[in-house]
């Protein structure tokens, strides 16, 4: 269980795909994320249902080494902007920006040194990817090998879906047996928020 609040993000992160899990881990380790990481992660959190107020609390607490003053001056505006609380007309009309799809994360703004955004299946080297996938809870050698092959053949979605299916194997079987998911819902995941939604539904 757990509602969508700042204090539950650590626990909700068990349902995150590799990209968002990496952002979350990096934030907890460094008490900071660079611009695109904040943007990618903020929009994802908005997409899972964290409201603006909770999102501001989450980032304020996450950036634990800075003062309120610095936070308010340098970060607050961008978070509100992502939610459409401030900013231009088209942004406001649309309620802020949409959470990024895999396609966008895979192809736009590849991460540079010290940046934690992007898609690990694409942007990590094999060793780091292997470590992250294991940290997500995958120890099965066949699955790890499959991820390796997917990455080598640049089938990044496939690697992500492979990990999802492995981590939710029992729940997926049960849901299928009970006819809980329609076939449309079992199509390939192509959005981090879809990954979260399915994982959350399956495990709750
Ligand atoms: Fe995230 Fe999509 Fe990459 Fe999976 S395939 S890690 S959801 S960007």
C-alpha cells in the first residue's frame, strides 16, 4: 500500500523502472540531481500522482545539504513550472509538462558525466547496468544474460520489459489466471509511468 506522499517515495521506489530507480538512488546518495535528472524525475513523480505540495517537500528533503533560501531561489520555481503552477500560457493550459516517454528518454539529451537521467539500458556501460539490474532484484543468470543481449542489439525496451516480467512473474501469472489484465494492458511497456502503474497494481 502507501499513498502518493513525499515520505512514501522510498517505499514506492520498489515499483520504479531502472531509469527512475537510478535517479532515486543517485538523489539519496548525493543529496542532489542535475537539471535534466530533476526534470525527468519530477515529471515522473507527478505522473505517479504526487501532488505539487508533496513534490516540493520531497525535493526539499532530498536536497538535505542546502538551505531553505537556496532551495527556494534555485529549485522551487522549476518544480512548480513542471507542474504548470507557473510559467507560460501553453504550459499553464496543459497543466505543466507531460512525463517523459521511454522514446524521449532514450533519444533526447543523453546524460553527460555526473548526470543521472536517461535510460540505463541504453546509457550505462554493461558492468554498471548489470550492477543496477541486480540491485533491482534480478539475480537469475538467464535474465541477466538476456538483458546483456538486448542491450547489445539495442533493444532497450525489451531489456526493461524482460526485467519487469521477471520481477513480477508470480503476480503476472496470477493476474492472467484471474483475467484481471486485458491483453492491451499486457502490451510492451513504453513509458516509465506505465511500468510504475502496472507494478503498483500487481503488488497491491
Ligand atoms: Fe526507463 Fe523506459 Fe529505459 Fe525502462 S526502457 S529504464 S522505463 S526509459
